[in-house]
């Protein structure tokens, strides 16, 4: 059950072959046309595209109400999380302070026990 599954020899590739076919016939254009004699004509400069007009966001009263409700919910949730973390820190600090007072009183008066 936990032994590795090795493919049978007729499916596994041999070390001399590869499953990826090599790319052939790819030629790269020269980086510049200053001192090279090439038969390829340089490409014409691209024509700047017409600026696209931005679509204005139209808020309907319903979508505005949903956005306000979502923002209010986020503020309430984040506020609740932050207040609970602050409360946990305050409770931890108070309990550490009480433990320190008890230990101090126990260590200062070892004969009174």
C-alpha cells in the first residue's frame, strides 16, 4: 500500500529520449538596425491608440445603501476584534500583576506561613 508505484518499462522514457519536443525554426529579430545588413525591413512605429473614455461609476440609491451597510459592518467587526484583543491584554496584565503580588508576599514572609 505504501510502496512507490513505478511505471512499467514500456511507458517510462529512456534516458536518451525526452517527452518534450525541441523547438525548431525560431529566429530572433536583431536588437538594432544600425550596423546590420538584414533583409528584414524594420517594423513601422506603432500608431498611438485613441484614448479610451473612462466610464463613470453610477451609484444608485440601492447600491449606495449596500455600500454604506457594508462599510458599517466592516467597522463594527474590526472594532469588536480590536476591543476584544485589548480586553484580553488587560485581563492578562491584571492576572500577572496579581500573581506578582502573591509571589512577593510569599517570598518576603517565609516564616509566617
